C-alpha cells in the first residue's frame, strides 16, 4: 500500500519543481542569494522560545534529505533531544568533563550541565564513516553530512529562526557516545540548535572570493 505521507511529499516536490522550471525568474536567484548571505551563527544562549512547531520541524528535517549522497548511503543521522531528555544530556556533559578533568570545580560541572538546556530545538548530528560500502570514503560521507546540516540551517533561516552548530571536547567522550548509542563507525559531529533569535549581531564580513578560489595553471 502506498504511503499517503510519501505521496503528499512527492506532490509537494513536483509543485516546487514546476515553480523552478527553466527559465527561472530572476527573483529565485535573488532570494537564494539573500537567504545564503544573511544566514549567520546565533549561539545557543541567544536562542529562545518559541522554537519551530511540529510542521516547521518536519520542513527543516526534510531539507537534510536533499543533500548530495553518493550511492544513497545516507551516512548521517540526527537525534532530537527533547526537553524531557535534556537532564540526561546535561549529566553526560558533566560526566565527560569530570573524566577528562578530575580537578574540575563544582561550578564548572554545573556549567557543563547547563549547556544542555539551551535553545528550544536541539539535535545531534552523527556521521557513519564506514560500512559495507567500501567505495565511499569517510571524507565524502563527511561532505554529505555537512551539506545535510547546511540545508537544515538554511531552511531554519528561511522560516525565521536562528541556529548554530556547537561541538566541544565531550563529543567523543564515553558518556556521550553511550547516551546516543553510537556505533563503532559512527562519530558525533556537532549539535544543531534552533530557536528564536533573542539578540542579534551584525552579519560578519564574508571573505573575498580571491581568498578561497584559485585557477589551475598549466
């Protein structure tokens, strides 16, 4: 039996594809350019309620599926951390700090726990570096994961939310790996935080193209 949700998704994508048929109106490129160049990192402590609603969350998560994915391996996954699970994440952060720094003060341990309580929407991005398909190297899988994450960041921005990627020394710790049930070939990449921007900062200057583009000479 055909999945009604899948059928609805296909209809939505068909409608979107029709709207972007060639020749594309110039406002499409103008909107894409504005969306890309106005996106910026908004740190979790500057993200407040409200966060994305259920339908908006689905829209954000669906954007990840459009990432380049050689052999369609889907070498990445995302784990949502709802409010009821934040305390467990906080304990993992605290345990990770205590493991790597036995001299950490009670205040430092408390600060580590508190990091789990920031931002209305929080998820962990995970990449699978190796599996039975030996043709796709870890580097290509990382690129795919990065594209999936960027798609979600841009969709969150399009919906009017701020977002940030955060990592840290706890990412490869035993407590965090155990909490998220990471496989042997899986790596925690970063946390993705999304919410309403409480405090804005000027958009940073982007590097000049000449700093990151060169031409092969013969």
